C-alpha cells in the first residue's frame, strides 16, 4: 500500500550507506521518527538533515515558514539555532542559493535529495 510508512532498512543516505538518525529532541522527520525519510504523503520532501542557524531561521521565516515559533497543536516546540531538523529539500536549496544554507549531516540526509541538490553542494556544507 502506497500510504504506508517506508521501511527503515530501505533508506540510504547521500553516501550510499544506511540512513542515520537526524534528531530525536526535538523529534524530527516527516514521520516524526527522528529520521529524514520521505513517502508519497511528504510533498515537501523533508530529507535534508541540517543543524539550523539563526540566519537560516530568519530566512525561512521571511520566506513564509516560521520554524522558530512553537505550535503546541502540532507538538512542535519551535527551533533554535543549533537544533537539528529534517528540512524540506527545496527550502534548503533556496537558502543555499541565497547564501545562507545551514550545515548538513550527510549521514542523515536521505539519498533522494540528490534528485534535487548536488552532492557537492551538500558536501560543501557538511558538518
């Protein structure tokens, strides 16, 4: 069934190795399982594991996605600089093109991001 959560063992990172967790506190990922996994319901493709910076949070808010403000109704604590989070691939790419992309954790970035962002760009921002 297409709407099922992806199987953990099938997910690989951008290095071709098993996908490592991004963050459990705050609990991240489209499925809120700590991993940057994606599936048919994830139209935003939350597959870039990044350590957010104040500059990125301000950029994202100005672009219409406030990641800093807690949203209790969604169990979202709000992010602070230094938090790790599974970002939408295209938002990270927009920030990259604007010169304010946050650093990434390659081992926790889903390899499907390579359909949208080059490995070289990710490596240039790797922690």
